[in-house]
């Protein structure tokens, strides 16, 4: 899977998460995923909540449009984002929009 995939009504993001970082930020690619450093520890779901909040902010969509689909307890995650096109998400994330 490529890091950014169009689906009906939005996109899916393949992510590699590094919890406990000094600040929450995009950190480029990690294999077939987009790497994001998260400034919250992984305990009690705090890193997941921070990740979803960060993605909603950077993508300009309501927090309710961002859902963790897979990977609740691991570093590899798939996140669904509704209400945004693949092209707009690629631009906002600063990644090249290669064809699917």
C-alpha cells in the first residue's frame, strides 16, 4: 500500500508512528508509510488521540472525520480521513502525489 490511498468519501493513510517525541510533526517516509513523530506517550491511548488531533489540524478537516482503522496498539497504523481528496491531502502533507 502507498502511504495515501483514495477511497470513496476520503482517503486512507498508512502511517508509522514514533510516540514520545519532543514535538508532533511529519518526519518523511518510512518504507511504504508516512512517518509521524507524536509528542505524547503511548500509554492510555494518548499518542493515538494526539495523532488524530494532529491529522485533523494539518489536513483541515473536523476531528470527527479522522478515524483509526487499524493499529491501535502498534506503531503501524491505518487512518481513515473523510471529506478530503487524495490530491489535497498530498499537498497538505507535503508528499508527492504519485498515481495510484
